[in-house]
C-alpha cells in the first residue's frame, strides 16, 4: 500500500533529519529539493523512496557530512573538481552552478567531477542552467550493469544523459535518459513491488530473457537500441569517469551494500545561447517547438509532445495530489523521526 503526502511536508521532514545528521542548510536544501523534484516530475525511482538509504550512508560515514569541492585542474574553459566524497546531489549541484556562472562570460563552460556518489535525477542539475536561460548538459557514469555487445561480463553502467534547452514562451525541452533499455532503478522498484518486468529489459546470468526482476538484477541490464546504446554508454563512461580521474568500467562502486565512496564521474556543460547566437535564440526555439507540435500526426487522438512535457504535467498534478511513498519508506522515515526526536508526524 502506498500513501500520498504533501511535498512541502516531506521536504520539511527531510530537512530536519539532515540537520540532525549535521549537514549545513545549503546542502540540506539541495538534497531535499533534488528528491522532491524527482517525485513531482514522476521519476519515483530517483525520489524520496531512496532517501532513507542515503541517510543510512551518512550514519555509516560513507558520505562526507561537510564536503568541500576541490579544484584539481582549471583553465578559462574547464575545471576538474574533486567532490570530497559528498552525497551526489550536493557536489553535482555545486559543480553545475560553477559551469553556469562561468558560461555567462565564456559562452560555454565544462566541469568534470570525480570522487562523489550517485547523482540521482540528472535533469535536476540542468534546471540551474534553464533558470539562467542557458542550455544544460549532464552526463554521469554508474555501477556496471551492462555488458558490451555479445559479452556476458558487467563492465558498463546504465550511464545517464540529460540535455535541457530553454525556450521563450514555450516550455523548455528536457531530455533525460539512461543508456539502458530502462534505468536499473526501475527494475529495483519492480522487485520491491513484487512485479514482473517486460521482456527486453534484461537477461539472466545465463543470457536468457527474463521477466523476473531478481534474476535481472543478478544478470545483465540490456542497453537501449542494442549496440548503439552500448556505444553511447561506453562514450559517457569515458567522458565522465575516465577523463575526470574518477572510477570507470566495473571500478565504479555499487550504491547498495557499499561502505565506500562510489567515486563516480560526472560532466556538466553550460552553454549560453545569448553569447553564441543572440537573443533571437529563444524565439527560434519557440518556432522550432511549435513546428514539431503542429506537425501531422498518425493518430489524431495522440498529440505530439516534446521531451520533458509529461514531467511538467506530472509536476502540476503531483503538487496538488502529493507525492507517493511506499510503506517501507514511511516506516523508515517514522523511525528517523523517533530516533532523532524530531517534532513532526507522518
């Protein structure tokens, strides 16, 4: 059974828990906002339901409670940063913020991040760029879950790619994908909910198609579009983990059952259209979007949408309806409220 809760209520509870753990207000706000935004957008696999696992990692000293980003290398065009074993959203948010601030005068700026942990919903960081009327690109590697084409060894993660493009009057384009057929977290969610997965998502360790999420997690996640997805995942691994000096291939640490920093690599790019193209960029993007949406359709009952439109619709609905939490998450949040003697109720 699942229940719905007002987003602000859950945000406040997370802020109080993180305060008891010892995080400063700025970092608490980044973390709580990240997971709330994921749930509001309908990306439940990256939302509040995984927050208790992050709390556990703080308690077990896996995450640095008071991290400081360290500059390893820099020029006028890029920075390489060490995340100081932070929880992913904190280091990722601050790294993208640097890229956006620099792109105001450089036009394009790239930041490479290492020595951090899973960043969660990649689109969240691109929002920083969108708010500044810039294009945001976020890439990250992740624990190995896929094999190369015709391989059977887990070597490559389901490495995400997110690109967000601002518009004028239209909604921004928000493209956010895993390079696997589905994000590994969706299979994990199916296991928690005791549901089967569709054929084509994964294979078992013997290489057979499976609908069993447990066999899938013990086997191999399949790349999207076959060898094309494998190639894209490999390139992202190189452009994030290897080039940043972080972990790559099967050296990236696991999220669950791991007592050390995952040392993922992530790359953040901010592009300032005002400097590169001029103010007319936003008007042209509006026209671009309108041309796509007003184009001829096959089924008149199914309108054409742009990437990210469904997430924006989800946010409007979920801000009214509330965010959905499973029983385990509710129980664990209640336990933290009691353990930390927090004046709040669920």
